[in-house]
């Protein structure tokens, strides 16, 4: 699960991690109204207006409706013109940002609708660093990743100058030790107050990762100010879905408008669905088999319209929901059901398919491959239903048949 | 021979809710020596299992079975009373990592964790706890381990298996069934099939299983089934190249998976250009693994690898 930057910063601030002062705005009026108190509180006439979407690359991203406007804007009008000038500029920009589509390197061409803005105080930056806490799968532990190359995509740093990335693993029994924080500070070339502040910062972020069940905390850039303070200028947090049952406060931060409606509907039905760009809808049991089914469709020359895993113990109702989700996608020209029943019985799937077609209708070809527990019974149910279904004996044969029928 | 489990394996079940009871019944029907259950709220009550024998399982048994399974409040007590050496965990996600640690504390040799959806942070702690202990963890979020005709621990359908000469190790449940089914149809059969699970933090990995299969006299070849995310397949490929004398076939799921999206399994995600199917397939091919183009070709790939 992902949250917005301003929400991540709220969580950080609550844990004593320094972040810039800021205010969230859902309307142009709210954005304008936030300017004066922010300037007064921070003492800095410079403010920064940031679009809040669940994707990175906002600083370089532009709005489709206003190509000259970027996703992050530093507003310096207040230096010469006072708060009134800053207010005017913020109002102008907010009007171009809110309700419009921000396209960044991470959103894809379709971009993302901006409905929230975050107004922050300006910061006098001396250095920009990179800091993240994430899982090191090969060690089965979280690690801290840090780099002197702040403000740059870490993937790019990893490719071009991997020696610039410092890694320290966190022992779950003791957390990040002080000597490790010191090693990182030293490795980043920090001295004096900045080094001390950084150590406190990285220790707090490491604790937050464990306490909040984050999948990723990424602070890019982490800035050192002219007066030696260490502040999270940006903040990204994503969370382990499996642990959200113990964090209702974080679940409340969920912004469902950022998520795909079909994916959300699937999730609430206990299905795992991801929409893709192709034309062959897939309904499969098991994540590995679902991926392999997509791969096989591609291998025989088709394009999968989705990933859909109905799980190990799906009911007829879930199969119906799955069917509804797939048929709602207007790109779908054919449906391939691929089931290897282990715990999942083929007769349950067959009943679900028959019921689903009865309820939602079937306007595209359907190929069904059933194998495993109660396969004979499953085939019989489909046969007796009189549905127009093409049977397949193997995954590959099924993929070939649905491609042939749908083109 | 086989790896990890055989007819002498004595198994206790942790978590006897609806799912745990269902699969315990199937395992007993198959002929697995299920000797005890652990379920705090059922302490001392015991559970009765009866039904028709699954004849695809352990040979030479009666047509029906009837078992009164003793249930204990703690693993420690269950081990002391029954001498169990292995456990299977069906405990729900919030307490599953704790159940794994409890099994390790009781000195079990093998813990097979079926539970899907355990928080990563809990598994990080559980793995740390397992360091330096004798316990081998399989899973979590896996179908389990089966040595056909001897012992079935987990949720896989028994009847698709056949005792034979190929080892199977996989991150995916249903793809394991796909491979096993093909090996059975080709009359190659399996020595042992191991599902290592689809989570980013798990116990036994590909390399551990490959090493066991390499040392197992009966195993003549191995199928390894991987998927996108992490670098376990690349590490397995390195091991195949440097340490394995036996032929290996493989398949990697997720060639078409879009980056940044989690494909069902928590561990199946391509991020920052790492963990792609293409990189894994290339690493395997370079190590001499015969990689199947589609999952329908896994059995054939094994035949080709065997030569």
C-alpha cells in the first residue's frame, strides 16, 4: 500500500524525524490560504507547491493540460513582493495543477489526476543526499541504503556508479547500531553537527521501518541545510499489505482514487487482479500459473489483457466476480480460463463459470482448460450447460485456441 | 532415497482450524504419519479423522482409515509425547511466525509453513531466530513437500504424483502441480517435490534444495521453477554451473509482468530493472539449464536435459 508524500511526512514528523513545515490543500482557496501562515511560521518567503500523486518524477513531470507547468514548483515571488505576491503565484499555479493530469516518467503516458497539493516552506540546501530503508532479500533483513547522489534516481546511480551507494544491514534483534549510523555519516562525508543530526535521523528512520511495517522508506533528497540541519525534503513510504491489519491509522490514509477501480474491486473480493494492455482475458488459479499463462499467451503471439489469480480456494461467487471484472474491460476479445485444481476443485470452477455467464452474458469466445481434482465432473458441468465453450487439454493448446478464436 | 521427508517422518500439525483439519485429513488419507496436533484452544480434546484411503499414496494400506489425533497446547509438549520430528504450519498470518519459532524452539528438524500472508517483518524476526538452530524451514506461502508414496506434508493434490526419479523445486504452487503432472504422464515421476514459497523472506532456498537433490542417489535430474523478483534463480544458476553434475531443466514465470506491479505473490515484483524473467532465463541457460519456453514444455525440457 502506498500513501502520499504529505502523509509520509506526517508519519515521520510524529516520530521526531525532521521534515519541512507544510500544509495540504484540496482546493485553490486552501492553497492560497496556506501561504501566509506558512511564511510567517517558517520565516522563509520561499514556498514550494507540490502535486500529490502516488508516483515519482514529479519535479520533471508536466501537466497535459498545461505543458509549461511542472509537478513541483519553487515559488520565489515572496522574496521581493512579500506574502501577497507568493499568494498570487500559488493561486495561479494551483489552478493549473488541481483537477489536471500530471505526466511523469513513472505514471506512463496516461498520467495521473492531481486532486491534492502540498505547500511547503523553502529550505536553504547545502547538500542533497539519498537515504532509503528496504528489504535485502538475499539477507532476509532490512537494510539502509545511502548515497551522496541525492535528487537522482537511485536506479541510475546503481547503474552508473554503484560504488557511491552505501549499504548497511539492520539486525532485527538490535536495530541499527550507533556505529553503523556513524559509518554511514562518515561514508557520506558528514562532519560536526550535520553528522550528529544525520545519525539521529537514520536511527529514527530505521526504527520507523520496523514499527510501521514499511516495504520502502525512501528520502530523496535528504538535505543538509546551510546551518547543519538534516531534513527529509521528499518522503516516500509504501507498506507491507500483509501487516496492515495492525495499522488502522495507516489504512485510513489510503487514497482509493489513486488505485485502479477494477483492481480495488478484485481485492475486496479476495482476488488478485492487474490490468494490462492486451486483448486476451485470463482467469487462473495460483500466482505462478497466472503469470505463466500470460507468458504463454504472449509466446503464441497474443497479448494478455490482465493478470488474475483466483487463489487456492475460490468459491463459485468469486469466479463470477472475476468473470465480471474481466468482461468489463472493453479491450477483451477472448477469455482463457486455466485451472489446475489442487485444493481448488474443477467442478467449483465450472459451476462458477456457468453461473457467471448466466449472469453477465458472454460476447467473446471462451476457452477453458481444466486439470486436476474433479476434472471429469467439471468438464461435464460445462458440457451440460450448453455454453459455447472450447476445451483445451494443455495450457499451450488453450493459449493457441483462444488466440485463433479471438482474432 | 528422497530428500527432506520419507515414510519415517513423524509430523505434527500446528493450527487445526478449518484449513488445517481439511489438509490433515488428506495427508492421513495419503498415508503420512500425522502424529499430533497443536492448537491452544483444543488442548486435550483430540480430533477424529476417518475416510477412504487415497490409494495414490503410501501402498499396502486398508481401504479406510480412522485416526484419533491427540491435540496439545504447545509444540514442546506434543514433541515430548509423540517424538514428532517435523511440523506443518496452518496457523493464521498474525501468529504464524510465532508458530515457526515455537517449532524451532522445540527442536524440530523440519518446519513446513503453508500460511500465506505473513508480514515480512515477522518473517525477518523468525529467520533471525532460526539462525544457529537445527531447524530447516520450508516456506512460508508454499504448497509444502511431498515424497510420493511415502509422505505428503502440505496442500498439494496427492494423486498427480508418482514415485520416480526427478526432483522438483519451485516458488509457485500450481506451477509445481503442472510440472509434477507432466513428469507423471511422461513416466519420469518424482523423488521429492518441494515448494519453497512465493514470499520475499523464506526459509530453504533453491540452492539448498539443489544441493540435497545432487546428493540424493535416487534423483537423476531436477526441475527448478522460478519467477520474477529477487535473485534466487540467478544464485541457483551459479550453483548448477559450479556444483551440479545432474541435468537440470527449468522454467521462469513472469516474462510479461509489467515492472513495479506485484504479481499475486508478495515476492513477485520487478523493481528498478532487477528481478526480470529475461535475466533469470539467461542466467539459467548459461549455466546449462534446459529452460522450457512455456509451462506446458517443462516435462519435455526435463527429457531433453536427461539426454
